[in-house]
């Protein structure tokens, strides 16, 4: 395994800014703007379509250093909805090959977020209400650390099975195989999804993990599955391509035993030891009773900053990053190494190019757009 400590010493200098390249493992990201994974619910039977090619490709044309897919299911049972993107077969991977090649041709680094929805699966897309789909209506039994269904406020919970040790081994193997497929079609970053109340986060949090075996109880036991999956992905991922891990820094449930920012700071060096090259810091999602603080610009950046101080690998910040100046300052001030931009990328595929103009940085535009560039 490559040395994550060496990568750390190369990445922080007093002159780093939003348009300073970032090298992780042996891969150089041309700038510090990343497109956040955002579900599109537009993949019939899990297969990518022209929508994904245009959606992801336009953000690469728009200059993002990293273009990340939405949460991509490692198995049919790992989907959030029936139209989630998947990579549980070679055919699913091949459907992404041309998109990956196009993103790379634009000079961006293509990444894939590997995910399992756990007990939050078997739901309809949000524009249809987001409610649960019972197995009798085409849904499926969900998997979780404990047999507690997600408490949907707008429908009967989907039946949920407590995972056996065989189930845990099977899901680990599914993540490993998904990473191999992603590797073989040219993705340069693999991100393991440990956040937002999905399966691996469910094992981490005492809100959802009530097991009495070696995967439940203590912090070390609850972290075991996430570390095993991260190691499995790292084992098959090339040494010169980075592995990211997305975490929820806190459950936002202060009135009960839950996953906290202290837990995340404790987990961060363990993820680094397991092979993570960057920790992508988000929050929440484990339970509908979460108490989200009043949000504002960069409201989650302090979480990334705390994790940044607890580990020797790179850290990405996400949440309410909407302006070039804000993104630039979080890098310049050493609060995070990567500005992970979500909703602003939905509103503006060319966020990175416009950011370069506003910040006075000369970057290469697509030749086709040179005549329309800012002057």
C-alpha cells in the first residue's frame, strides 16, 4: 500500500488555493473543485443512460477537478430506489465506460461512489413522494445491522432483516467486485459511502446498530464492517488511484446515544490505516428525528475541519459551498483540501470555469467555448 503520510506532506502549502492541483496516491486532480455525488433516480434497472453521460460530462466540460457519480449500488438490494444507478454486473459497468472516457478527455478525474442503501432502500424517487415500496408492489426486503425498519413518516416501513455473518461477507464481496468493475472501465477514484443513514453508516451508529456480536456494541465493533469494506476496496484498487470515504460526521441526534463528531475524529485515522486517501465529510441521514441546525454558507465545514485535525490524509468539505470565494478560502485557510460542491453544480455546470474567472486564474477552456469565455 502507498504511503498516505507522504501524500499528506505534499498537499499543504501556504500558497494552496482552489486552483492548485492536488495529488493523492499517484493521481493528480487539476483543481480543488469536486462535484458531489447526487442521486439522479434515472437509471432503469440500474443502467446508466444518456442522462448520465450529459449530466456528468457537462460538469467535466465545466472544469470540475473531480466528477463523481451518484451513489452507485453494489447489488440490487443496495438500491435506494428501483431507478438508482448500479454496478452489480459487468453490463452495468460497461454502460458507464463511454461517460468515464469523456470525463477524462476533458481533463477531469472521474470518480464513482460505491454504495448500499441498507434499511433506507426500496423507496420511490423523491419527485414521486419518496415513500417506501412494499415487496408486494415491486419493492424488496432491506438489510440492516438490526431488524429495525427505517421509520418512514409517509408510509408503512419496508420489512428489514438483520444481517447474518454470511450477509456481511457477501456485501463486502459485492463492494470489492464493484470496485474491480469500476477500475476496469477507467474510474480513477472509488468512494466508499459510509454516510447519510445508509448501510455502513447504520453499522457505525448506535441509533441503528443493536447487535450483540463483534459487529455491534463498542465503537471498535461498530466500525469493523466499514473498515473491512474500505480495505476490500483498497485491495483491488490500483495504488496510483485514490480511495475516498464519505462519512456523516454527526447524526444530529443530541438527545440520544448516537454517532458524534468525536466518533468521526476517532474513526478518521482508522480509515486512513484501512487505505482511505481522502475523507469526504458530510453529516446526518440516520433518522427522521435528526435536529439539523440552521444551515447557512459552509455550515458543515467545521466538521471537516475537526476531522482534518485528526488524520494525516486529505479531507473534503461539503455543504452550502456556493461561491468561488468561499471555496477558495476553505482551501487557502487549510480547513479542507477539496471543496465538494453539490447543489451549486446542479444550478451551474460551469461553476469551476466561472470560479477561475472571478478569482483571476487563467485556466484552459474547452476549445469549443473559447469564443464565449469571459474577457
